[in-house]
């Protein structure tokens, strides 16, 4: 696969993978619940549940991830093949988590058009990224990774028998890795909720929740810098 145009596209998109949700968030904040909206409270609840499941997946991966894997760097790298935890069920649990969070936000918006369009764009986007990652890992680990490819599916589990990780869950690492994702998406949900009611007066409880999250995010960032 080396030199393949799809791999080159994937490497480029990997560097830009953090910006995928941005245009959809902006569009939804501009459009609100139109066009093609379906106004059901159950959609909001379903969207939150789907997004929470996605973040639980990401959080679980982050707490068990060894160094130089599952990171946020600008280039693809891996110190080893991770075949335990959620990686023993699907090869790309982080991207599965991203998909659920992203889909949850689109479901919450009740915008049918952007929900369908967003899901299509997501899978096209990550199709190329996954090809690039697989190319890198095949070149680095060879037959070991090829066996892993044949054994574990990309996104849809064949079974839910999870291989036990060799070390304990690291809550501190999970918090430090996921703080930005959690903060950004909670704020996005908050803004979307306000947009759906045409920026009606926010409830006091919403303001307190926002401030608590913001202060928590700042404190975690300070802790991370001090620890370094």
C-alpha cells in the first residue's frame, strides 16, 4: 500500500482529523432545528446517550493506552500493537467513540439532513485515515499486524469477549487525555440546546454547570503543566 494515493490522502486527513466536527457544529448553530428537522424530546435524550457511550469508549481506551499510541499527535506512530481491552474487539475503538459522539450531537440537533450528510462524511473521512494507519502498521510490524487485521474487525465487533489489559486502568491519564474532548462536546451540546430554543434565557443550573466544567478544565490543564 506504500505510495498509494489513498494512503497519502489518509496521512493528510490524519493531521486534520480534529477539525472534522467544526463545520457541522457551526452549521447547526446557524441553522438551528431547520431544515428537515424532527422535533422530539426523545431525540435529544437519545443523542446525549449515544454521545456518552462514545465518550465512555474513548475514556476506557485512554486509561489503558501505552505511550505513543492512541495519541493526538500530527503524525501516525505506534510503539506496539495494542490487542487488549477494546482493541481486542475492534481495531479502531477511538474512532468508533468519535463516531458515536459526533452522531449523538447530530441526533440531538434533530436536523435530519445534517445527520445523514454528517454520517456519510465521517465514514469517508475516516476510511482514508484508517487505510493510512494500517499501511504504517503493516510496514512497521509486518506479519504480527497482518494477523491482528485478520483477527479483529475494524469497527463492528464479531464478539464482545474483551482481552484483559496487562496493567490497571490509569484514571489520571484518561482525564488528562480526554479533558479537551469532554469539555468541547459538553459546551457544544449546551450551545446547541440554547440554539434550539433561539437562545432563550439560560437556566441558572446551566450556567453553574458551564462554569464548573470550565473551572475543572482549567484546573486539569494547570495540573498537567505542573506535572511536566
